[in-house]
C-alpha cells in the first residue's frame, strides 16, 4: 500500500512531525515503530531517577502546551505520558504500526516512491521521514569477558526491573548523563555501589523543585504566563551558547563555579581530586544534578578510576585487583553517530546511505541528503545541542519538512533531491565553524565519530537554525515533475 508520508519512530520527532502534517491537511501519515509502545528514548529509559535536564515548559511542543507538570524538570514517566497525550489528542494512535521495525528502504526512481520493508510487511511512501533520533542504540563496551558474568547485567536503557538491588553489590560502569541519575537512587538501597569512572564529568547544580498548586493554577488561568515562562527559560539557556560556540574561554567562569561547588559537596580531598575533569568544560556534555556528589560521599559508594581489564563471572577486574559484584549496570551511552543504522537505506542509482556516510554523516541543515530524494531526517547530523532544548530544533525541522512536502504537492513534483554542491557547502561551513567551538577543545565525546569529527552538534544559536530552516529554498534542490495522468 502507498502512503503520502511514512515516519520511522514515535518519539518527539515522529509524533510532532505527524501532528504538524495532519494539521496541514496531510492525513495519510503512517508511523512505523519497532517497539510495542510509543515514546522513543522516554519509553526506553526507565532506570531509577530518569528525568530531563531541560525544564518542562521548554521540553514540550509549543503547539501542545501542558500547564500541570509536577516539577520544573520533568521525570521520565511524565514525559512519556505527555507524548501519549499528544498522540491521543491528535488522533495518531491508529496511525502507528507497532512492532514494525524497518529493515530496508529503497527509492524506486521510476515510480518516485520509497519501498519500505519491515518485520511485519512491506509498504510504500511518496515521502519518508526518519525520526529515529541519536540516542536509541545502546553502546556496550568491548570489555573482555563481558558475557561471562553470572549475575544480572544490563544497559541503563534496558533496565532489568526484575533485578532486586536491595542489599546487593552493584557495579555501575560509566559516569555520563544516565549514571549521575542512577547512582544516587540505587546508592540508597545497595549494600555496596562500585562506580567505574573512565573520565570525570562536569556536574553543575540542577535547580529542580515541585511546582506548587497555585503556580499550576496561575499557568492555566493567566493568559500569556506559560508563554512568558517558556520564553524566559529559552533566553537563559540560549545565552549559554556564547561559551559553547563563540567564546570557549567563557567556560572558565562556569568551571570556577563548578570547582567551588565540588569543594562544598565533597569533603574528602582525595575523592574530590578524582572528580575534577581533565578537559575544558563543555567539551563533553555538562551534566545537572544536586545529589550525585553527595551520593559519592556515602560510605557504601566507592569510586574506581583504574582501567577495567576484564569482566569475570563474579565481578570486574582492574589493574589493581578484583572487585566482586552481584549486578552490573552498563551506563555506557549510545552509538550516537550512526544515525539510521542498522537500517539499509538505498537512494538513487543504488547508492547506500552507509556508503555515502563512510567518512561521517552529512545532511544539508541536518535534514536532507543528496542522492536520497524525498527523504528527510529529524534530529540528524549537526542538529544536537549542548545548551538548549532539542524540541525547539525539532520544531524548526518540522516546518522545513512541511515546506518540502507542500512544494511537492503544490508544484506537481515527483521528487526533490538536495544538490550535492549545496550539501557539500553546508558541511564545509559546519566543519569550519566547529573548529572554534568548545566541542573540539581536545577531548573525546559521544559527539564525535571514530575519526574524530564532531558531526552531532549545531555550532550556532538555535534562533539562527530556525532562520536557516524557515522555508526550503527551491534553488537548493534538483526536482522531477510528476508524470501527467
């Protein structure tokens, strides 16, 4: 069966894109979801303490506002509930095909259609939108002996809720965004918590608190108050871009604040020394938490910085000896630079996307890829942020994709394909601008490919990205007219 638009993924990108398409009159939209429920990363990450580090008023759609968030920074369950509400409110539930994992999508040039193969059958679409995100494929480290461990062992995004951690010896490998939320929670119930740190993160305060009943009532009742709150948060967060993209030396001011706060929260000088990162602040993701450092000072929590040699049947061995554990949690992040893997995407002339991206992902504005007509990416390369809400970036992309879909319909086009010189010019600009950012200040991060290229982040202001994606420029595309009927 042929559809107007097929979207892969039902997280914020997929749900939001489908809403915008249907609001614009494109009703024949299908969402393919490999899991049994919608929600993307907020469905997958159910670990203890899971929450967002962007305030709720900004980490939500501007066109579907919610005034009854329980806290300033929303917890995982509320975000998932919000996405379910959006899908239900806009009539999307019957447009989602659950359990349908895409294995291949191949562009049929003669028919100007994407032929899509899934685990539940085949379908076709005039337009294909990938809303897979960047943080959906868990990264398990290649540690020798990993399969030999006899106790429960799992990635943080595949949490084993059947594993009882009370009174157990729990090893957590990794100190990223998930770990700093997990550690304080399980430290309260584990007999012993061993935290294996390869490099220390910068952790700053998280000004979180519950919203009071009168605040939620005022947000509902006073026109413009919610919009004002959202604008205020946006402006505060956007101001931080100066240190990330233009003047990395400004991060030194934040770093001094970090050191003062670390000294206040960690009394042990030896432990404190282990928690000071050896790279410039902002080069890796800056993390937010008020309880991570106090948790590390608990007597049952031990920070281990020796390199891991191997996993044994009963624990983890480092250069300095063996550490017994009953449970291992891999808080080791995601394969973030492999944007559409493991799907096989084949464009014009039989060209595979993995081949086109062998030196790193490229897409004009992070959305369109030359040689792959009528394919649009959401949260693609060069669209991640270090300082603001990705939902703002997604809404910019929704508008751009919708403009392309409307151009196809209004001009009677079979397909549009971004010109290779336009894509190359954009990529060169990104590479040039990236050199002055803090992300290329000498560290290794999940923003980078194996070859050392930062391909995830947008090296600019979010309002500049919105301006750049205001509408598609016809001069940027090659097109073929639809055959006369």
